C-alpha cells in the first residue's frame, strides 16, 4: 500500500503542476495579446468568477505542500465558480481542478489513516 500511496502522491503533484502550467500558458497568451490602454471594468459576476478562479489556482498551488489546505481551497473555489455560474461547469480545465482537489483530500486522508 505504501507504493500505491507514493505513486498517487507524485502523480497528483505532477497532475497539479500540469494544470498550473496550462493556466500559466493561458494567462500568458492573454497578457501577450492584451491591449492595456483600454482596460474594461469587470462586472460583479466577472469579479466573483475571477476570485473563484484565483482560489482554484491558489488551492492547487498550496496543495503541492499541504494536501488538506490546498484541497479544501481548490474545492471551495470550484464550488464558488459553480454557485456564480448557476450550473455545473462543463469545461475540462475546471473539472481537472476539482479532480486535483479531491485527490489531495484523498492523499491527506490516506496519510492520516496510515493506509
């Protein structure tokens, strides 16, 4: 079982790094194409979505060190996004964040139970 735990731990960390890399790539592409001379003002919904996205990103980053805290923050960010959108998100990137958060909570539970 120890081998399974190690494989799951490092697979989850690698998975989280891939997600973070994808987000950095997307943000970088938007920054390169951005016209900073005419910045739009965000609506309330857009601001709430940006905060939820920030929680998703921050939670995944924190989970690389602390599985429980990062997993909870990631899941809270996903739930916040779903609440603001009013429906489940059918976007692969957001579902990958949720999967990452759940895997981190499973890892924490396995370490806590000494499985």
